[in-house]
């Protein structure tokens, strides 16, 4: 479903040029639970940003659901993300003035849905991620793990094809991180959503159905379990 | 949209202090705007009133040749048969009164004043029975009494009296040239002192009875001018041309006060332009304040912004969210500003500022003497409220545009 074809991404860093991705090619099928692994600076975030249609590549092509996203303009990309992509961030990035419920419902407010449907879908997904009864809590009244659960609910509530998660467990202790991974895996199995997440934590890789190792902007290995 | 508005208002309460400080800055700007506008409008209103009440009346009849020679105060370019013309005006339904204005030297005698002296003066000869119907000296008496017909007496403006040390009962001598050029000297007793609210008048006023002056100066029933009063709402230009028609072919010209006070009105206009700049500056300061606040607010939330953009929120909606937030600050600030403005204006309108100490020795062009009072102007208050809100809203576009120019990964990376 996702075709990454010989993608090159360079950053101009003052005078010097940083080659973040040097010709990455990769196919990801619908419903896969893929980990992009590799040491810091290996290009994981860059690759996820390109798949997530929030950055521009320099060479190559990315196709998602047979749409060439890499050649879309800004507005087309925004629309594509709104419809197809969910994001989970290392720092959760919840809106602090909104309750857990509102943080999730926010995503649906960008789509044309009836109020009843927004309510129904938001309550259901919050229950699925294990936050029943905490809908009205502000992020400051939730633990890190609970906040990341809200973020996962936010990513999933619109039933996207793909959820991209850049280091989703890096800010959590290992126990909580493991729970978050289990939850993501569960959602992946239940909804058939394609998950792509990056990590440099070997424990995290154990949960992945497929581990793509990056090194210096190139794929070093690609293993399915 | 509902969501955007509710988010914007929640964000306003998120940074309460900053919201209040910025709203406070806007409020102060709006309060100043209301206050300054009120005071200037008040000064202008009172100036025009004092100009008409103590200097020009509404319409004045002169000899055709008088206006271009008015600075010489000629007695021979006059309105003959002042009594007949006044009567004719009264028949036509106008209130009118003749005056003769002439220049001379005022001699101060050591007997009264302690030492001899003399100063050039402009003397206004008035008909004590008619003049108060036109001009408003009636309630300006500070000491003594008003003039009576036929007596050899003078009234002085209080600032002039103060400058020369005159008191009621003192005698002054006016030396002038009568109609025809002969020298004439008049001994007049100061019978009263008036405190005229028009500083230009109060600074140099010497009044004497019209008939007494006529005898001394050989005016033979003529006046240099006939003053006419109209209601405040009257169209003075139309009235002047109506009056002119009554005297067509008789060598007389009717001028309205706007024509006579053209210099003052031009100055007032220029001043309005200058104060417009002050008001503009107040708003620029408020605009910079809110722009900065929004810039801070936006960059503090830049990762949130990156998140919202990642999830497919359009630039337009993000802009709307911040613009609504700024509009909220503007609305709060404008509301407080209008309340403060009204409170301050209660003082400015009813009590005012005593600026007599400035005006006593300096002519700032306004015809007001001591207390500067404001006026209520609902339009200004409404304008201030709308401007405060609208400017805040517009100004929010710039910092938002700046944030939206950043690419999304940069927003997400932001610490
Ligand atoms: N905006 C940028 N400007 C310059 N260099 C960048 C930028 N973003 C990433 N890089 C560089 O690109 C390389 C890959 O970065 P990144 O994709 O963030 O790696 P990872 O997520 O695996 O740590 C690194 O060398 C990093 O320093
Ligand atoms: Mg990274």
C-alpha cells in the first residue's frame, strides 16, 4: 500500500549538506506493524515525515494507496493527511486546555460529521484505549502513559489507513512503554490499521511484525517475523 | 468553527496574566482615545461658542469696504444710520445691535495707578440696552456694574485690568482720532470688570457706551458694524445671504461668523489633523502590543500548531483560531477601555481640567479661558470599541502567517 522508491533527502545545514536519506526503497503492506529502527541520526524521523506527507523529498517517489503523495502540493497533502493519516508523537502534543475527550474530538471536528457521530466515535475509541471514565480530564491530570493513550485515540478516531508514530515510547518508562506498544498492536489487529513507528529501543523492536533498520540514511536490514 | 471559537476562548484563560496585560494595554489606549477626543471636541465646541458669544456674533453687517481694511479699524468706512438699520432688521425678525470699534491709546494716570503709563487698546463701543441680547457678557461681571447709555464710563476685561492694575472707580483716558482724523481724548471711569471666557477678548477688552463714543468721535449716528444673533442651529450662510438681500444696493455687506473666523477654523482643522496623528499613535502602540502577545502565544504553542497541521487542519482554520483568540483579547480590552473611558469622561465632562495657568499668558488658539471640559460623543466611543476589536483581529494575521511559514517538522521539533 505504501511504496517508497529510491528516496533521497538532504538538509542544508549552513554551508554543509546533511544527507539524511540516501536512496531508501521500501514497500509496506496494508495492516503491517512496522518498526523503523536505528541509532539516533540515522534518518528515522525524516523517513516518517516523508511518509506522513509533512516534508518534501529531494529525489525519488512515495506512493500511498496508488496516490503519488510526493508530488502533491501543500493543500492536497493537508487534505490527504486529514483523511488518511494519524500521528502519535514522542511528546504526546495534546492541547492542554482541552479535556481528553476534546483532544480526540478535535480531529473529528476537521471532518464533516454529525455531533452524534463525533460523540459516539470519540467515546468508543477512548474506551478502547482504556480511558473510560477519564474523558473529562485535562492532560495535566493524566500520567504520561495515559496522555499517550489519548494521543493514540486521537490518531485512530477517524479510522485512518495509516498511523505514524515517531518514538512513541521514548518519553515513557519501559513498563508503560510496553503497555503502549501492546495497545498499538491490539489496535492494529482490531482495526487493521497500518502502523509505522520509529524507535531506537531494542525492546520495542520485539513487538514489531517487521523491523526496518536504518543506518546513515540507508536501509541496513529489513526483517519480517 | 464552534470548536475553533471554544478553543480560542480556552486559550485566553490559559495565559490569564498575559491576556489581561494585553487587554489592559488596549483598554488604556481606548480610554485615552475617548478622553483626548472628548477634550478636544469640548475645547472646539466651547471655542466656537465663545467666538460667537464674545467676538463675532452670528452675522455681522459692515460697510462694503470695511472687511479688507478691518485691521486699521477705520471709522469712516462705516454703517450709516445704525439705528435705522437695527430697526429694519428687527422688523425682519432679527435681533441686532450696533457697535463701533476703534483703536486708541489708553493713558493711565499716576493718581489712580501709582505711576503714569499708556498702552495701545482697541475700544468696543456697545449699546448697553441691546448688546447683551447678542453677546453674552451678561453673566461675566466680576466687579462693579455694567455700562449705561450716555455715561462716560468703561468696562475692562479682567486680564487687562489685572495687567494694568485697574480697579472699579479708577479713571482712564483714551486718546484716539475721531471720524475725520481729529484728535480726541475721553476720560472714562472704570465702572465694571468682566471676566470673559474668551481669552482673546478678556486679554484686551475695553468697552464704553455706543452713544458716548458716537458723540466724541463724530460718528453722526453711524456704527462700524451691526451684529446679529441667530439660533445655534441656524444655517448662518443662508441667513447672511437673506440679510444681504435686505440691504442690496446700500453699500453694506452681511458676513457670517464662519467667514469672519476663517483663520480660526482653518487652525482648528489643522489641529484636528495633528490630534488625528496622536490618536493614530495610540492605536499603533496597542497594535504592536497585541501583535507581540500573539507572537509569543503562537510560538509557545508551536508544537501544538505542528500537531494540528499534521492532523490535517488547514492553514485557514489555524489562522481563524488565532484570529478569534486575538479578537477575544481585543474585545475584552475594548470593553474595559470603553468602561474606563466613560468613567474618565464623566470627570472630563463635568469637572474638567483647569488650564487657565497656560492660557493666561499663551494663546493656544482655543477660545477657552480656564477649564477645559469634554463633551460626550457616542460615535467616538463606538468607534473606539470597534477599532480596538478590529485592529486586534487584523494584527493577529501577521504572527500567525509567520508561524504558518515554518514547515511542519520544524514546528514539531521546536522546544
Ligand atoms: N532540519 C534539519 N536540518 C539539518 N539537518 C537535519 C534536519 N533534520 C534532521 N537533520 C539531520 O538529518 C539526519 C537524520 O535526522 P533524523 O531523521 O532526525 O534522524 P533520527 O530520527 O533517526 O534521529 C541527522 O544527521 C540530522 O542531524
Ligand atoms: Mg528522530
